[in-house]
């Protein structure tokens, strides 16, 4: 009996692991989702800077801000138990607990060897401890992941990093802000018409157009928006979708915020990196329209750094890199 239970638990654990892995892959089906690619010049191996907001060091907002985020992770725990307890593990735990209850009341002998001849067996105690540890690790991982997106959909993304930045020395924040301002100033020396708000609009427009081309598996309409390297990467992915006869569906795209985080010049090129915070329905179908991956009802939230480049003084910006936050 012990051997059967161990085998069943192994199958359940494997099923849970596969389900989590597949779910992550589904949420990253859009172009650029879940991976970094392309080139950022000399900064290719440097992590993109976090958004720099003008300091508003009033004492009131700083202590009040944690109150809202710490209320958000609670539903994640419920979602875990709803998925897990309602599935294979739930059935097994229910049966096992029921069996232990009946044995404790004297209805039948233990299958793990009772402690003192009755009640919960030693094997059951060890098994429950192991399952409890797995549940703790899973919930902890989910809560850590959820902290990336604390707050509701209406909250702008630039507020998120502030929770971490307020502990940094003021000199570091000033350096990041000075570097961004200096980079924009250098770009404006050769292009006096450069405007941050207009650039953010261009980033949003490029995002929609590139994702649309990705969904239609045709890069022709966005060829001028991509550097040769990015077009090659994107074309390889499109060719794979065509071979597998899969279509990535992107619906209800809502870009919550676009913010420039870096700007610099090197070797005759302008570079600008912007953080995109958005959510959308992201799922995959076959060519008959049957959903084969992802969810067409549960939105996916994400934050990505998109870097654009152009020859200094030129007008056309091209996507040159995507980095995950």
C-alpha cells in the first residue's frame, strides 16, 4: 500500500510541475514574452535602468504606500488552493485525511503503522509534513512573483519600482536621473524636435504594430520598425509557428504605461530604452481556431524594456532589443 501511495504522489507532483511549466510558457507566447533578445550596443550586458521618477519625498506617501500592495497577495493563496485542492492533490489529501480520521476513531487499521498502535501513522506524519513543505514553497514562490505586479490595473507602472527605490541612497537616484537627462540632452543636440511624450507614443504604436504582425505571422508591414537582427529573430519564430500550424492570439491589449528609462549615444547611433507595462489576453490556437495553449479569458500582465535605435539625427527609430524586467 505504501508503494502505491508513493507512486501516486510522484505522479501528482510531476503533474503539478508540468502544469506550472506549461502555464508559464502559455503566458509568454507573445513576441518578446519571457525572454531577452537583440542588442543594446555597449549596454547589451547591462540590466536596463529602472524608471526614474522625479522625487516627491514628502513623508506622507512613503509610509502609506505599502498598505495597498500587502493586501493584494491574498487572492494568490486562494487561487493556489483552489487549483491544487480541487485537483489530484486535493482528492488524495481528502482521502488520506478521511482514512486517518476513521482509523483514529477505531474503524480499521493504519496502512503506515500506527504510533502507539492507533491514530495517525508515522508514515502519514512524514508524508503530510512533506506535502505541507511543498505547499509552503509553492505559495512563497507565487507571492514573490505577485509582488512584481502589486496594485490594481489602474495603477501606473512607474509607481511600482518606487517601493524599492526609496531605500536607495539619494545619490544613486540622482545619478540615474542625471544620466537620463544627459542622454536626452545629447540626442536633442542633433535633433531639436525630439520630444519624450511623442517618443512614448511612437513606442506604443510600434508595440501594437509589431504584435499585430506577429499574430498574423507576416513581418512585411513592420519591416522598417525592426533592426536586421530583430527581424531575423522574429522571422525564425514566425517560421516555427507556420511549421507547427499555430497562431498566437493577442486580444484586449491595454498598455498601462510607457516610460523612458535610458537614453544615450554611441558610435553614431541614438539609443532609447522604454519600459512598457501592459496586460492582454495571450493564447495560442491551431488553424481551426481551437485553443491549444494559454487562456482566452485570463489576462496576462507584464513589464518589458524595449530599446530603439537610429542613426544620429535620423527620423526612423527601429526596435533593437527587448529585455525582461
